[in-house]
């Protein structure tokens, strides 16, 4: 069975690399779907990165939504959101800055 055939039709395609990383890092489709639904999106380095951090967990908890198990999960998608390129867990979001700072030449 094709892995993409089990996903809803509006869900982004999951690349083979992302499937490998998901299984190796213990992240399931439900976790990825939660991050895509509730996480904030950061557009950086030619990708759309969906993340759930401490702030999102606290904010959603006030509305009765428990996403604590997704804290630190980052889902890297194509800029248009049509495909998931990779997934990983990292609570340090400093690497996701969009630039605008001082540049060294």
C-alpha cells in the first residue's frame, strides 16, 4: 500500500526522507498532523517550518487543547506546504530566525 494513500486528500505529501526520519525519531502521523494544525509557521531558508514550542503549549492549554507531547517538534515543508521534507525534535528555536540582523561580509 502506498504510504500517501492513507493520508487525507488535503494533507501534504510526505517524502521518503520524512518517513524515514519520522520512524527513526519516534514521531507518528498524529503528532505531525497536530503540529501542522496548531503550530506556528516560520518561513525561513526557502521552507515553511511548522513548530510547537513552549509558548504554543501554554497558549493552547488555556483553551483546553493539550499539545504538550508535541513540544519541540518541527516539521519542515516546501514553501507552498504541498510536501513534508523532514521532521525533527528541537526545543531551541534560535536557528529559525528569519534574518534581518547584522550581516558579516
